[in-house]
């Protein structure tokens, strides 16, 4: 080989080495975040009446955590913690009402901003439910601040939850499929006839419009697609989503995002609304289980996960994409009072654990938690205690990116545990119910709970995983220690933020 050719070969191979190395250091990251999926809802976690072959496969190719937690047992505070690395109770973030303002400050650091800082294209597709705007949203104009202001280059969102007004998607500040001739009004109280825009039936005045199933008193406002909802809406008829198509719509948008960014590192937060009520699976999944709409919607969810796995494989980026699957809170059978047949059959949505959505017990926050990264992670089952709130600091440590002072105060680096290199897990994690009405600390197998102001309970999950035997009286020394820890963790951060 001539000298010059040898030089070219050397340069090209070192460039390739550098490029390949770069790619390995910046894997794509997708967090597939399901809604109200319990510990026992997935096949590999023990559901034998629901088949979830795709999620089971994902688990068999990655790490399956058996003590993995979301930060809260309700949607908004869990999402807030995942995004900001801060427990929701610190800012009193509870379930967000209709027309709630954005609960994350545009100046606040988020996991989206972290990925942007690390050179990623970022996107959120799916349920948001963290408020939008400054408290006076005009749904006919630019809707902001929102996800695009707190770390996402692209957003396609269900603004609230699928049972809550408005019933349209918002794509980068604008209502998707917006029709200027049919202006949109969103309200917590009935909207007068004098306001322009298509009218929808009122569940109380037009009970005949409820054609699918009944909801409780809180879900008796506007009737959309035959189901009563929370809050009222007028206008935007062309923009209305079709509930049975939401799974397909989100998968389609996710595939577009992945395709657009397949050559660059990307971070996608894919927040499915499966299986939040009202549960209305696509007709092709109806009857897929013997457990009613709830079970059928889990089969739909599994299909969606499978579609994402498939597109990664087709694009040849499967090996270097970290795909995380988890849930925002534990399970609930009849939510919103919807009589959709959920709860039938011998299915244990929270597995062996006590409670579910809204509860401070393990069923509220212990959820399926799977991480797959074929090029780096060896498949295993990990018993380590981990929380979603720690993902932000763990990714920051991996990228060697700094977190601003006083940001993400509850997030700690457990990268090695998330990568399966150790099973040590978190020294402690905090759990909360909705706002700060119930809060708990997990330390090893011990769990210490404070409900409202004066009620305390302590359980040893090693011998009592179902939290039946309160051991406060029996173990005064440990009670004192954990009480001190919990109160201190609560207070330290409060002082840091509010003093
Ligand atoms: Ca939820």
C-alpha cells in the first residue's frame, strides 16, 4: 500500500472509530410511559389473563425491576417528578384541573432540557396533564408556555387527560386540525349558548347522549363520543380526537418523530393514555381479553409498545436505543365511575401489593419498570429499589452534564443500578399519594408512612409485602429514625426552595 493510501485508511478508520464511539455514547432514549398500569397488569409481572408478548419480550431483553417506582400514585405529580427531578408535593402539584396553568416554570430545569444540553433532539408525544399557559389560555391562539418551553423541541399532546376538557390534541402551541370557523372554548362551568362554536350535549340535560357507558357525578359535563367527561367544551369539532384511535394516532406520530431523527440522537417521551378512563380500545382489540375494556386496552398498549420496537428494528437503531417502559401510577378498576366492566375476572392489577392509584401503599407506586439497551445491558431481573425521579440525575451523570444549583433536588445518580451493573439501588426513595396528603419513605425493606398530619404507619416489606402489620409500636427505635428521616427530607428541600 502506498504511503498516501495508508494515511487515508488510517484517517477514515479513526474517524469511523470516533463516530461509532460518539454514537455509542449518545444512545437514543425513549421513555414509553403508560397511564394507570399496575404492577400485575403485564404478563411478565404475573398477569396470566392478559397477554402482553411485546412488553414481555422487552423485559427478556433488558432489565426488569421488581421494586421500581413512580414518584406518586397519581398522574400529574408523577409526571412532574419524572420531568423535573423534584417530588410534586414540594410545589403542591396534584391532579391538574381543567384550564390549569403550566405547573413547571419555564426557567426550571427538566429532563428535556438535560437532553437538549447533551445535543439531543427532544420530543413529547401523548398525555401531558401538567397544565398549559399562565392560567388564561385562549385555545384559539398560540398555547404557551407548555412542553416546548420546558425542554421539548417537538410536542404533540393530549393537554390534560382523556376524560378532561379539551378533547383535542395540541401540536407545538396549536390545536391540531384547528378550524378558525369553529372557535374553541374550554371551561369548568357550563358554556352559555351565546358563545360561538359547535355545541356538545350536556350529560345532565341530555342523558340520551351517553351511548357508551355512564360516569360518576364528576364526569357529567360535555358528552364526547358518547361518554360524559370532566369540564365543558364548545367548538373544535374537526379537531376532536376519536378515543378509539388515540393509540394509533400516538404511534403514528412517534414513528414520524423517530424517522425524522433517526440519524441524530433523540429523546422521546412517549406518554400513552392507555389505560386511563374512559377506556375505549380500538375495535380490533375489543374482546381481546375476558376482562372487559380495561384488559382489552392493555392488549392495545402492548401492541403500541410492539410497534415502537418494530420501527427501531426496521431503522437499524434498536441496539443503540435505550427503551424504558413504565407507568405513572398504580392501577384502578372503576375510575371516574365509568361502568365499563373493569374489575371482572380473577385479575390482580397490583399483583400481591396493597392499594393502587391514589393510595400511599405499594400498589400505588410500585409499577412495571423495564430498561432495554441491547448494546450495553445484559438481560436480568433486578430487585433493586429504584424510582423514576432518579432518572434525570442518572442521565446527567452519564452525560457528565451539570444540573443547575437547586434544580432536581430529589434526583440522585443511580446509573449503575439502572444499567444493571449493581443491585444496590437507592439508599431511600420517597413516595406520595396525590399532593402532600400522604407521603412515605422507603429505606431497604422498611416503609414509614405519614398520612395527613398525625397518622403514622410502618411496615417491613420483607416479611409483610402486603402492608398488613403496622410495626410502629414494636420497633420504636427504627420508627424514630425513619420519622426523623422523612421529616428532614421534607423540610430540607422546603427550606431550600422557599426561605
Ligand atoms: Ca395515571
